[in-house]
């Protein structure tokens, strides 16, 4: 069946680095094909054209960190039929959620000479804390292939194909030798959501968890194994506290080791 | 902007980028984490953040990375310049000159042109993907070197697409040079790195068109950041002067003779001077830099031999380290203080876009009065173009330019 009217795509930015929306422009071989199937109606990073909503598909990048953005996300939701968050900021609060463990007033005074000019919330929160989200795409940054899959899934009315298993599965499929078993390199692969294609171990580096927790991760056991490799509990706090620091299983794990530190 | 009669009395560029507090949460992190964490400041130039961070850390730890590892770093930077400049030239800037809202619209009339831009961008990304593992927030760059270095055979595979890219870059220089440019020249204070034998990427002294010539270690004595009420990005000042200019036009004008012979020749053949002061012509300068980066990448690949070790050993010590490298948009300064365990005690980061904010305002101040008669929508587009001349990372704020004109 031929569609008479192309669905409208909008891309929205909140607190972020722009990398996830850049992923769309990094689809060098596919971009013009996408643009043939879908009308890019609102994409300020790439276009000055602005087509009015409602939008059939909204891609939301970034976390909520200001009172103004906490309002704006509701407008975006109202204007969107299907809302997909793209990346660790929008899905889990991002690296800027490290403020959530500290006093934001102190943070402001470290960076800005005139704290009174800065309007910010105490916490950086994911989009789903504020509005209903139809689908969440993980990663810091997201994977180009998963983004293309989400868009084509949307166009054909199917479920996106983004398995929630661990990075380990992908290493096995690629035939990458386990960096933890073979080299004793601490690796978050066993508890991290796949999607990147297991890049780090293929470069002889341990996974650092930029896709966030997989389904039912056993972080406690992995921490014990890291301990056997010589990782101190202070380091464990940092390891679980990075790009997905406030994703529930990672937050719990980092706080468990923080408690161990302070009780000593 | 405030206008009285036919006079422009005030211009303010407000940036609403929400604060993310990188300099604050870097405190207490391990020095090895700085390259990955700071790359998250900008998804459009992550290599630049990783490079400035590793150079600053190696400075603090008194480690010197040389030989093929250093060459690979330059190669990664070539990839980022090609990728980022091609994105800006073809997808963001050219549509302004040709009257299209974006590259997708432009592709309807000129598909070949947009395809060339996309493939050029891809050639840059191919380099980053091989050396870094992925295009955005690469994972293979570390203090002391890399996690894994490529074999000669895998690097040589990049040569063919890069030779195509070099030809495409030459076409790009010729094509951008014949666009029509508004008359506008400013007596800019250009600031860039300068290296004795190379067009600057990773290293050099900080120089200006008015005689500044300092080590990166002395940055803080000359450059001051100011926090102003209306913008979330800090303004930078050099030796008491409000506005200075960094980025491709500054690099080009201060380092013309270090460009590859092919890039020099191509620039001069199109009539571009050795010093360029028309900000609209930055699109040509960017194209010349793409050409240079393709040339340099091919040279590095040609001379590459796989080093024995992927990274140097890093002895821990307390210290302060300074790093400044040339991001696609200009100088990017990092300073860190670390303790004897390698924990970061404090961090300072000055990105190029914030340094250019004042200069962008100055440009608008000169440009707008001559064009006040334009219809509002047309004037807004021209002003956006003035801002886009600088390829600001904050692409959204610039496409989202809300032109407020108070006419009294």
C-alpha cells in the first residue's frame, strides 16, 4: 500500500552533547533514503525548516535539568504520537546526573562565577520521569544501526529489534576473546545492555557500561569478581557511576560500595 | 537586538544550553577517565576533547608520546576535521548560501552535490571508526596512547577512499569559492596554535595576529573567562580585549605556509588570500582544511609502521597539566590538577564556541545595520548565517535563533 502522506519526524534536544542526534546525520548512506520515506519536520541541528506538529515520530535527546525543560517536555509529548528517547541522557539522565549524588549548589559555584545567573534543577532526570515514553533507545552514544532499526520498525509498524541481553552475548557472536578471563581486565560486559556491538573488548578494553544495565543484571557478583582482580571499592563507585549512573541497578551498586567506603 | 530608528544599539547572543557541570563532577574522578568523560561535552567533536584531555594529563604526568603513536593521534584528528567540516560545509552552511532550508531540500535539486558531501563526511568517519572504534565518543584513545593500534594492512585500506576524498575536497574548494559572499571584513584578533613544522592539530604555541606568542602553560595569564547574565556559556577575553577569533579562519590566516602544497595551491587558485577576514568565506577556508586533512591523512598512512606498544607506561605523580589542541572549531583548552594517586582535584575546560561568542556579536553588530531594511524573516535568515559562519557546536541554538528586534 502506498502512503499518501509521509509521516512527520521531529528531533528534540534537552541537556545533551548532540551526539545522538548527530547519529542520524552520520547515516551517510541511508540519510537520503530515510528522507524519502519520512518528512523531517523539526530537526534544528540540521534544518531551519520548521513544520508544525503534531509529529508522528519524535526522537528525544537529552535529560531534564532545568525548570523550563521540565515544562517543554510536556509540550513535546502533546505534539508527538510516538515518542522515542535516544541515548543515555534521555533514557537514564546521562553523565550530568552525577550531580544527583552531590549538592548542585556546590557544583554551580565550582563552574560559574555568578551562581545567581544559573537556573537549574537539583537532579538530572530521564524523560520517562516526566512523560510517557513509547520506546527507549540506549547508549552513549546510540548505535546507528539501532536507530535505523527503530525508524524502519516505526514505518512498518513492527517492534524494534533491540535485544536486552548483555554485551557478553555479542562478544561470543563476534568471536572476541574475553578480556576479563584472558587478560584480567575488569569489564562491565556481563551486566551491560548490548547494542554497541561489543566494541571495547574488540579493542582489548573492558566495557565501561555506556549502554546501561541489561535486564536482570547481577552487579553484586560482578563487583566481587572485580574485587578478585584488585579493584577497590572506591573504584567500584566510579565504575558504576558514569554515563548511566542513575539507572536503577547501577545506582544501587555504586551506593552499596560508597557505604562500604564511608563505614570504614 | 535593540534598534533605535535606523541604528542598532545593542546585540546579545543568548545561549540557553543547560549547564551540565563537567568541571565540577570531574573532581574526584581518575585521570584515566578524563578523555572519555570530557568527550561527552560535544558529540560533534569528541576527538578534540579526548586529545586536549590526554595532552593535559600527559603534561601533568611528564609523559611524552612520540613517533607512530603521535602520528596516529594526528590521523584521528584528520578524520574529525574531515567529518565535522564536511558536515558543516555541505549540510549546515551551503544551504544558507543557496537558499535552501537544509541539505535534504538541497538534495532534491542537487542530489550529486549532497551525495559528495555525505561521502566526504563518511571518509572522515571511516578513519575515526578504525582508530577509535566508533564515530561518536570513540573508545580507543587513552592517556599514553591507544588500547589497540591498527595493523599497517588495516590502515592502508583507508587510502583508497581517502584519495577519492582528496579529489572531492579539491572540488569542494572550487565549488565553495564561487558562492556569492556578502561584503564584510573585520579586523579580527585571530588566535590559533602554531607549530614549527606542521599545520596545527595537537601541539604548538598559542599565537595571535597581534603578536601573542605564548606556551599553552601561560594560557590562564592571558585569557580570562567572564560569566555574563544573559548566557549560560562563559565569555572569553584575551589580554583585556573583548573579542578574539579562533577556528578555521584564524588557523588558516596564522598558518597558511604550513598547509600541504596542494591545499595552498588550491586556495590561491580560487583567489582566496593568505589571510581571510570575511567570515562568510569561512566555508572556503573549511574546504581548504578538508583538503589539507585528506592530504595529511594519506601522508601518515603512507609512512605508518605498526608500533610495538599501543601505549606508554604511565608513572603516577601529583601535578598540574595543560593541554590545548585545535578542535574543528578552534582552540580547546584543558587544565587539570591531579594528586599522587591520579585523582583529579580540579579541572578547567574552555571550548572554542564560547571563545567566539563575543566575535559573533561583533559580526552581527556590523552586519545588521546595513540590512535593517530587509523583511524580518529574511533578516533572521541572514543573521543565522552570520552565526553559522562560526559553525557553533550549539547548532540547535543557532537554528533556533529567535530574532528579537526592539524597535524604538
